[in-house]
C-alpha cells in the first residue's frame, strides 16, 4: 500500500482480504485511527511504519504471513487519549 502524505480525513481503513504483501510508513495515512489488514499476504511490516501516526489506535494483522517482525516495526509515536491495540484473534 502506498498513499501520498496528504490527509484524506479517513478514520477507518479496512484493507482486509486483499493481496497486500508489505506495509511501510507511506502506507498508513496520518488520520487513520483503526487499520484493518487481516486476511492479506503480509510478510513484512517495515520499521517506523507507525511513527508519526498520532491518531492510530488499532491495527489488525490477523491471518497474514508474518513469521517474524522487526522490533522497529512496532514503534509507535506516543499519543494522548488511547493505547494502540494490535487486534486479537487468530494470527
């Protein structure tokens, strides 16, 4: 996924059940609060993907092809008013 850095005002982005293989910093819009990426073909989440995404509250990555995850891929920007949740369910 690759979006420009423009803010489209999206709060919920459901890109589940696609064929997405990797996710990087430009793939997450700054306004997104809930990101659904379950049931894809994700093999890689690049380092710093979620840095600067101040609105982000939940990321759902269930049922993908992630076998390992670099710690830097889990770095988030501290935010007020919420805790980032990684989604629950089958992995």
